[in-house]
C-alpha cells in the first residue's frame, strides 16, 4: 500500500484564483436549499466567498486561511 501525504500551508495571494472557485462552490453545494426563495440573495452570498472577498480576509492580521 502506497503512502501519501498532504501539504497544508497558509493561503497566499497566489491561491486566490483557486479559493475563489472552491469557496463559493463548497458553500453552494451545502446551503443551496436554504436560498431557494431568493436566488439573487444567494448569488450575493456566494460572492462573499469569492477571490476578491478572500483577498480582504488574507489582508487581516488575525485571519488564518489554509490550503492543501
């Protein structure tokens, strides 16, 4: 049996493109049913997990965002 490892590191600016896709997609998969009555609000909520929103999070000294 082969062993494998996962490298975990703090997210950086260079990770924003991927985070901007994965974040909204992960939220949408798990919470889409909560937003069936207001798709516009759902779209706005998804944007809060996008690359630009995460750029602001990464700038905060108290924020910790990890990628693997």
